[in-house]
């Protein structure tokens, strides 16, 4: 009699442990899915904030260029110190860099433009931001840059007009 009761308890305990393990597995799957979903949303929101900051900087540089009577270099106060930062602009007053200047430092023109505008590394939450220069034969002396994440989000900057696009998702 004792062995039958003991055997039933052992079977019930094994079944209970199995059910608990299955439930724990389900909850972990839900939590991991939720975590990765939120991580993607946070990355997208952060990239949109960077794009807005880039746009604000280009507008500020252009406004300063107009107030300073259109010099080739605009001087702005750095956010991190009281020192003034020299920012090169093109003939239309938009943030830009000369063709040879970028190559002198081993950067593409778009990487150099990013460094002037943002003053931060080209990364976001351990994700690298890539800079691609798009050549437009109508404006060979100006730059069109696409800044993109590996997830497909990107925004573009056109130095001939100063336009910074909204963050978009690359199709296919």
C-alpha cells in the first residue's frame, strides 16, 4: 500500500514538474519576443532622434551663415565646451565639406559631414551607422549622403538644398 501511494506521488510530481517546465518555456518565449520587439522600436526611435538632430544642426549652421554675411566657414559654440567649432559650408550656405578635405583625413565626404554635424561616432546602441554618398550629375560639386542602419532605416542629406529627409525604411 505504501509503495502504490508513493508511486502515485512520484508520477504526480513528475507531471507537475513537466507542466511547470512547459509553462516556464512559454513565458520565456513571450518575454524574449517582447524584448526584441521593444529593442527594435527603441533603435528606430533613437535613429529618428539622430536624424532630427542632424536636421537641426544644418538649419542652425545655415542661419548662422546668413547672419554672418555668408562666410565659407561658420563658427558655432560646441555643446560640450565653450570653444567655437569651425564648420565648413558650401556656396549656398549648407553644411558641406570640400572634395579633397575629406580624403585628406581618410574619410568619405559623408562621414566628414556627419562628424561636423553630429560630433559623435557613427553608431547607435552598438549598431553601426553607414554613410553612402550618392552622386548626382546635376550637382557634381555638392554631396548627397544616405545614413543608414543595418536594419534598413535611413535618412538622406542633400548639401545643395540642406534638405534632411525623414527616417525611411529601405524597400527590398
